C-alpha cells in the first residue's frame, strides 16, 4: 500500500486494465468545511484587527496562522468534489484533489462495513467529511478518504494499515473489491 500522495498526472504510461470508478456517497461535508473556513477566516480578521491596535507580534502570528487555516479549508472544499475511488486491476486508487493514493489489493485481509467512534488524529474530521489519519476507538489509526466521519464506513484492513472509504454503491464496490483481492492473492502466490 502506497498511501503517500502522488500528484495525479505523475505517470505517463497508459493503463489498459479494467477500471471501475466509484464516487463517494453524497454528504454535506462541504457545508461543514465551509462553516469551519468561515470560523477560521473570522478569527483571522479579529486577530488582524488586534494586530492593528496593539502591533503585537503574537497577533500578527495568529493572523497568519488563522489565514493559512482558512485557505487550507478552502482547498479542502474545492477538492471535496473531486473525491473518487477506482479499482484498476489489482489496485485500489483513491483520488482527492491533485493527489492519488494507491493500495495493492494482495495486502488486504478483509473488508467490513461498520460505524466508528472517533478519537484524536492528525486528519480533518467534521460532520460529512473525514480525511487523512484518524484514530478510532476499537479500530486504531485509519487512513480516511470519506464523505462520512463515523457511520457506514467501509474499513479495508490490510497488512500495513487500515483504510476507510464511503462509496455510493457500497455492495457493488465490496463485491468487486473482494473479487479483485482473490485474484491479486492468487497472482502474488504464483509470482
């Protein structure tokens, strides 16, 4: 599993393998991100006004950090609409904005649908959206690329980590994923 982000156009080789595209479930995660961005933007404005009054370095630093967080949230809102999952041959590809994440299916132990209870993590977790690494109770660290934060998550458990996704056509996605997992494991044994 290569869950390091790669820029989407970074390979020039044409791929002629079967490609199945799955889009995430619809959610209002973009709205949650918008509210978060407005809060960061408003706090940045307050810090800027404070800096103008006091000329304090702390207020300037707060202004810059909050403005950066507001801008980052804007990027997440734009990239939210580009999220998709693809099964190509024996790989699962996750697309989010300009990034592509790849998971080799021969490494997968099992796939299960469940609801999760979040803890702390280094990712973004708001109602209707979860991205990057989130710690969940009873599951541990899960790499999320989902339009749900807690309920109806498909957790893909592999030898090197867990992945959480929320495809719209869940049953079809799980069926194809499990079929490709079997083929990938057979091919891996033969090699």
